[in-house]
């Protein structure tokens, strides 16, 4: 049974940066007939979350809201018409609550958690039963809290348009959540993995996770061409996971094979748009990846279970009260893998 009130973070607008994040006591939301009440155990942060608070997020938002899109917990109450879950089920949130299957369209965008709808940086959350997925049997709730955005985005990048095959090559950038999940999924598929990063220590960590080749992008000004040279027959990579955006796109084009897929996911190097004729001459696909559907998330959960994949979680774990510190930690790129915020035991 849930208490009458709970603690949650709240963001009214982007004017004050992280200082604009407010920690409040509010009523626990009521459950509708098709809804589920979840006691949230953990949440995890994405770069999107900190960019929203810093007024660096390029998409429209609907203020005010509880931030955070990724969370996992236990079902403690269900509506009268709920059929997908029982009390006691362990669940993770779906990023776009309205994206159940098929391609994304404009009507789905306003159903995102922690941007339009109230998110996961709170003790309890009410969600439509279609907006939740049962967590993998091999993961605890801290691990499962990392799946909603970064993991599903990586899965969609590798399987959403053209499925990754054994022997394909994948170029990932950096050591953030999407990149690490893409590495893990690519390794499970039997792909060749090329990873870029900025330090010798991170190169070694990436190799331990399964990267076949690493490139230090601070030392190699032509790392895209270097990545291409590492592929079979020097034809270029089959998939690029581009999380940086404008400053990395020309490297991604240098690396991609004719007919390959560049997945445009992040904007770590800024929001400056970049259009180039090289995409046309390369004959590749440049594809914006907007997380993924409930159907894709269920498929991803099966793959995580079958391959016993465990998310890479940063050593520094925060609690709900210290979420503002976690924002600062992610904003300054101190993490390796995912940053988790524990909400309850």
C-alpha cells in the first residue's frame, strides 16, 4: 500500500539550470482503470535529462514535469481493467509511452517521460499498462533502470532498420550509455567492434568489454578513416553509432561503407546542423534514432536474458535526494556507462 504523499523532483523551466530542480513532497497519484502504480526502486540519467535542465535540449517540452525517463520498480497497485501485470511484478518504464510498435510519428513525441509526461525521479509513478515492460529475469532493478532510453536506442540502431548480422562491423563513439549498450549487443551478435575514446584507461576498459579495436580520437585527427582501414577489405563499417553529432559526422561518413547505416543519436558536440553532399555520394543511410517501441523493448529484454547481458553501471551511485549532484556528474562527463539513482531499497 502506497502512502498518501511522496518525494519527487520537479522542473518548472530551464531558466535556472540545475538550481531550477526542486525537490518537493506531493500527493501520490491515483490509479486509473488502465493504469499501474509502481514503487520506483531506481532511475538512471541520460544526457538528455541534464541537457533539458541546462536549456540545451533541441526538442520542444511541456513544462512543468517530473524529470527522468528511465526507471524500474515493483507494481503495487493495478487498475480494474489492467491485464498485463500483477501486483509484485518487476517493471521498467517505456520512454515514449505511446510508441507501442511500428515506426515513430509526430503523435508519439508528446508521450515521452521526463519531457512531456511526469518521469521517474520520484518515489511512486502511475503509468498506463502499455507504458511498462517486465524487466529481464537476469537483472536486478538497479540494472533494469538503465534500459528505457540508452539500451533501447542502441537496440533500435542495430536492429530497427536493418538487423545486425554476425561478421558485421560497428563503430561506436565514447563510453556513454548508448555506446556501451551498442558494444554489448554487437558483441552478442558476433560483430566486429571498433570503439573511439579519449584515454588509455578507457581504451583498456572498452577492450575488456569486447571491443576488437580502439582509437583515441584526441590523438588521431582522422579517426573515421582509421576506423575504415580496420574493416575487412577496408570497405568501411556497416553501422555507426554517432552520439556526438555535428563535430563527428564527417568522421562517421569517412568510416561508413557504401550502403552502410549512420545512426544519429546524440548531440554531445552541440546542436549546430550539418548537411553534406558526402552522404549522397556515399550512398549510405543517415538515420535519426528516436529511442524505440514497446515491441522492440520486449525483443531487447529477450536478448538480454538469452545472452546474460548486464548493463555497465558507473561506480558512483546516487540517492534520490542527491539527484542534482548526479546531474552535475553526467554534465561533466565523469561517468563510465550508466549513472544510477537509487530511490528505495
